[in-house]
């Protein structure tokens, strides 16, 4: 990876996996490595029920704790939903919003994502905004249009100051859980476009500061090539984050052959 001031960010999205005990054990194994890697920010995103138990076990470590979603309202009659304030109360500092599975399975629109980001920011949670195109959209050369619309609408009415800590995760929907991965060249080209679009929406300084990470079947075998791309600042890891050994190899991306 070309040297820049952006600190690498490696995040594990555990999705709907692991009991509380399994989550705590996995978090502790990962944290042992994270504590020895101060040059990399390491984050994990367990299920809601495991957030606080994991927090209590890693709160004095380098590992960052993230929730996988939230509702946009602070409280109310929303059975099954969890608010940003409740997520923060459980110990999370970050929150994944707009993940492709939330968009496709739970009908999260850009407008809903925008409301969730505003709610997260109101309680000082750091949003990880997920964007990405489907295979059909990529084949029809709509990638840039789709990503620009997702970014513009998801960040509507937000000032550059309010999103200065925001992380953007580009996840090609066609590569999630399929074993397919965008080539480093494809990923770099798209990340560069995302950074340029942020510069157009806001300013060049913010665009250079914001970390843009890649999520799409990231594995120990491809992480080094991905991280060597100039505009890729980290990874949002799915399946490979569910085993400590494979996730630790990804954290150790500089050591990979």
C-alpha cells in the first residue's frame, strides 16, 4: 500500500453468527493480536446480544466494537429494533449502516440509511457506510452511477465536519459470499472514484482523510494485493472473520506472501 496518513482499518462483520460465549472467545483471540498491532485499527461486529458481553471483555484493549445496524428513531414502538443510543450503551463505538444485506433483505433505502447515519452521529457513533453495485449493474456499466447515488443520498444534509470520521465500505454485491473478488485493479479504480466523488460533494481534504475499505470475499490469500492499492485503506471481512486464525492473517496483511 502506498504510504499515506490514513491508518489501515480491518473490520470483521460476524453477521448472524456465534453465541455470546463464542463471540467473547473469538473477540479475546483477536484482541491478543490487535494489541500487538498498534499500526492497524481492528474492529469486530458481533450480534446485538453479544455486544455488551464482548465490550466488557475487550473494553481496555485496542479492539474496536461495532454494531451491525440500528433503527433511526431514539425509542418507540418498534418491536425487534435497536436504537443507536442503545447500541452505544452496550459499548459499541462504531456501526455498520447500509450493508447490502440490509438493503436487499430488509429494504433499507438510501433515505433510510441517511436517517440511520444521522441518528448514529447524534450519539457519537462512527458510521461505516456500505455501498456497492449488483452484478447486473456492473455488467451494464452502472457502477459509478449507483455508487454516486448511494453516497450522495446517504450523506444528504450532512456537513463535512459531521462526517470527518466516517468510514466508507465498498462492497461489490456480486462478490459477497460468492467466492468472487474484484481484481485489485477493479477495486482500486472504484475506490478512487468514491474518493473523487467525496471531493466533489465536500472537499479534497475530507476526501483524502476519509478511509475507504473493501468488502467482498476478503481472505488471507488476497488481502495483501488489495491493501497494496493506493486508495484502499482496509477491509470489511465476512466469513474469514469468524475464525481467529484467518482473521489474524488478514490483520497481518503486511506479512502475507
